[in-house]
C-alpha cells in the first residue's frame, strides 16, 4: 500500500478498492461490520437448529431402544420438538432438550444428562403431568419402560382411575421446563 501526499487517499493493490476519504473508510467498515454481524447471526441460528435437531434425534433413539413396547408405537420423530440450550435468570445452563405432547396436558421431556464427566452422558426421560389439584405440573423422572408405566399409572391414571391426590409436589416442575412447554 502506498501513501500519497493527500492524507485522504490511499492507493492499494489492484485486488483492493481505493478507500478515498476517511468517510469512505468508515462507510466501508460499516458495510464490513454489517456483513460480519449477519454472518454471526446466521452461524448462531445454525447452531441452535443443530442443537434442536440433535435433541430430537436423541429422544427418538431413546424411545426406539428403551421404550419400544409403550412409546415407540405412539411417537414418531416428528412428534418431538427440539429446544436449544439456554441460560436461565439464575445463570444456570439448561442443556438442549426435546418435548413431545402425549395429550390431555401430559408431556414427555428428554434431555441428555451427565453422570459426572463429559464422556459419561445418557438420555433421560421425564413424564410431565398436570397435578390432580389443577394448579401445576409434576416433573417425574422415569428410569425404564416399567418405571414409566408405574409412574404414568400413579400420576396420570388408567382408564378406570385418575391421578393420585395432590401431595404438594406440583411445584417440582422448573419454570424453565414449563416455559418450554408453553412455547409449544
């Protein structure tokens, strides 16, 4: 780059634009900043889409492998809605998750959890059901298919029964999970 006598004009190599006055330089930098900002926003949107899709894929795989008699016949990949990870008001990070609505206010919530190390991750499923008192939801972790059926029977009911009476457990659902449910 060669600097001429005029301090407002810069001569550059042929593959670069002549910058001209300081105002031209600022305009050029503004344009570059706008492009960079749009690229960052696009990259962030792509990362969120990948998180959501991965959560849905993981939830679907868990149902296919561990809940093949109960949930697999009822749910398909498209029944799940993925949610990106986020930080709540208290500064806690919530991992990406997936949610599937079963009907009558009953939901399944899937998330990947850690047993202590990043290499020891596992898929965890929770049943989210309205409390019998009508004032909240219960967030009930389930370990396997038998536990899912027992939990469902106790907290949602069967064809002949309703859920168990409220035992003041309905505050146990986190506001973050409830906010995700209300989005969908």
